[in-house]
C-alpha cells in the first residue's frame, strides 16, 4: 500500500528534519534530565543499597542517611535480643573536616564500624584491606575525593579533626548525595574524634535471620527501642530519597524541566504537522474528492506523527547515550533504566499523536470542492 | 441498435448559495443525462454554473433541490458516506491543475487512488501499470510529477481517474494548462479511452477544440441549459 504519509514527510526533508529535531530535543531533555536526577538520587541511597543490612535503626526523625544524629550505643544490646535478628552492629556516620596538604579544610563523610566486611562496606576496594582499619589510625578514602581534595595516594597522611590518619587503601562509588566523599575508619577512632560520639552511635545495622520478615523484625525492634525510628532497607532508602526530592526542590525542578521538554516537543510537532496540513490542503481535498474519508486523512497525519516519534526518539536516545561519557567526566551519572526508556518512548508517541490531533479539526473542514478551484 | 445505458443523470437540479445576506441561485433547474461511451462537452461563460453542475454530478456538492442518478440508481444526497462511496466506485475526476500528489510517482499516484477505492497490494500495482500503459506512459511509471511535462501529468490524472473502473469521467477544464498541440492530444486520448472503456465522459470547457471530440455539446447560461 502506498504510504502518502511517509512520502510526503520525506519529500520535504527540511521540515522533516525540523520535526525530528523537535522530538529529539524533547526526548533528550527528558532522558538526560531524569537520568541525571536518578543518578544524583542514587547517591542518596548508595550506602543503604550496598550495605548488607535488612533493617536500619536511626535516631528520631533522621531525615536521610547523611544527616545522622547520635543516640546511646547500648541500644544495640536490646536490638540483638529481638527474635529474628541474626546480627546487629553500631554504625557511626558523621561529617568531619579533613585537612588538605595545602592547609585548606574540606568536609568528608566518615563511616565507622568495628567490622566492615560483615556489612559489605565499602563494596568496592581497589587498594588495601578493610580489616586493617582496626590496627591503628587508618582510613580508606574514596577516589571521588580527588575531585575535591586533590590527588592522594596510599601511604600518605591526612588530618581529620586534628588527628593524623594514614591512608591505607582506596575505594570507589562511595560518595554522599552532598558530594562529600566517604571515608572509612574504625568505630573506636571515630568516637575518639568527637565528644558528641563518645558512647554513642548514629545507626544500628541489623541483619535478619533466614526466613524472617524484615518488616516484622522492624516492628519488634520498635518495641525495644521506643526512642528510635526503625526502617526496613527499602523504607529507609525511600525516606532518604524523598527528603532530597521534596525539601531541596529537586523533584519540582525535574518535573518542571520534563514538562517544558514535553511542551516543546508538542509545540514543534503540532506546528510542523499543522503547517504541513495547511500546505497539503489541496492534496487532502483531492483525497476526499476521489472518495477518501476524514479518517483516511487522520490516518495520514497519524502515520506522520508516528514516524516523527520513532525517528525522533531514536535520535534523542542516541544523543542521550552520547552525553553519558561527557557527564561522567563531570562525575555525574545519567541513569536510565530500560523501563523508563520504554515509558519515554510511549510518552513520545502519545505526545506526537496528540500534536497531530490538533490538525484533525482543520482537515475535517476541508471541502473537496476546492479541488475545482484554480 | 440498443440505446446505451444511462451512467449519470441529473434531474431538475437547483443550487442556491448563501453569500452573506444574499441568496444566489447558481443552477435553476438543470437536467442532463450521460450515456455509456458518450462524450458530452459542457460549455459556458465564467459564472454560468458549469463547475457547480460538475461538482453536483460528481457527488461533491449537494443540490438544494433535484436528484442525481448514477447507473440508474438515485444517490441519497443527505448521506455523506454514500456520496463518498459513489465517488469511490463510480466517478473518475480529472482536474484543471492535475492535482497529482507531488511526492508520489506516476504509478504511486494511480496506486494510491486504487488504495482509497479499496484495491491493495499487487492487484493495485498491476491495475496502475495497465491504465498508465493505456494512456501511453508505460515508460514513465516511476517519474515524479515534477519530472513530467504538462501533457504527461494530465495523462497520469486520466489514468488515475480510470483506475478502478468508474462508470463516468468528469473533467474540469482539462486542457486549460496545456498548449494547443498537447491539449489536442489529451482530448483525443480522452475520447479514445471513453469509447474503448465505454465510459460516460463530461468535459467542462472553454476550449473550442473540445467540440471536435464531443458527441454532444451542451451550453449553460445563467444556471440554465441553453436550448
């Protein structure tokens, strides 16, 4: 069957290119903006996702994993006695100032445990052994620190809150949402650095026994720790994400940008299809004169919109993929899941078809008798 | 000799247009019948109602009063779907400005018309080739309209009108944009096709050359057929 839609589209290549560019712009904007958002948000829960903890015990109203408050470390003793708890340990999470060789100070986020390996923290170690942290004033520093702290190497020393620590290893992937790199040290060393942390912890990590339901275990822990909040891993991750999305306006910013991107796409497609419909009004009149219906013409416009959607999505998708290594150089991660990409494709098709429908009324009113006018 | 069947007839057609505060009666009771294989030339000055009459005969416009019969059947003018069906099945149009689809080749222009008429796939391709060869364009099948001469474009238009086997062809000033020689060739082609395919053919025209190929010349003045 002859596709008048496709042939008309390709006959005017400049207009087709403009239409595709409009769709591709919208698609790229949405994919990259949301991808960046998801990448940034991923940092908000990176330690929650990697830690081998099924339940987190926090102080009251802790808004997210980075902004911890301390509570008595003896609470862990009650938690360990709860049925369904296989293991529970105190974790300290605290922002501390680190002095750079230049004399400047920067902030880092210290994670301190007695036994890191049991909790899969850190999850990627390039140099050094996390077991050695207990042997002295040693730290493992994340490679993302190079961006803010400058280059560093294993064997060098850095001062944290006036105490000298030796860098015995490096990690990667461990950075907080605030971009402060994570530094791992032994639990006892962290408590020595700050009076606030003496005999106190920021979190209790809990591993549930095989077959135990984390939600039920969390509920049981709430009974023995009434002055704390208790979350399953997913609940805690969700809370942390929600804090950054809502309180920083990040979610609103992303929403507005996505909306504007979609609006641009609709306007460009609607404009080009409407202009095309007006320019081809005599052709559509001819279609009607030889026996075609309005539906035949709607089908032409719909097919053109679909072609623009598919080609525009492909171009936009390729552009988005091309931007990922560029963003990576800026230490930004563009995370686009297959399901989200599929959703954007469906949205693109809907957007283009919706734009095409704006022309339907115009073509429905075409009088076939116009074919007789010069 | 048996009289040829009536393929198209209009009976007592009145057409009134509302233009602002005025009512303009463009056709004032026109009756005309076209038989299979007959070539009828419809002549008249500008504003006489020729194109309006052609539009009504082609079921594109509806009359204020009167009736249209195609192949002996009255066409229900209050049913847009039936009018479309009649146009698809029984009427072939040839326009003054050709009205070809510029993005489609000669073959595709004819094929598309067949697709609209419900003929698809290889059958449409075969029929398109057949009618284009009939009008002498067998070697121009894949040419776009911009690469065809005026006469060739009009031949494509004729082929498109013929495709699907309509009972009647309606041509509106088909030679207006052609030079004398080419116009004569196109008119001869029209007549040959109408006679060979036993189609009724109505040509609205100012061109005196049409008289030479017409079986009957009908004049129209001020919305009435001239005696």
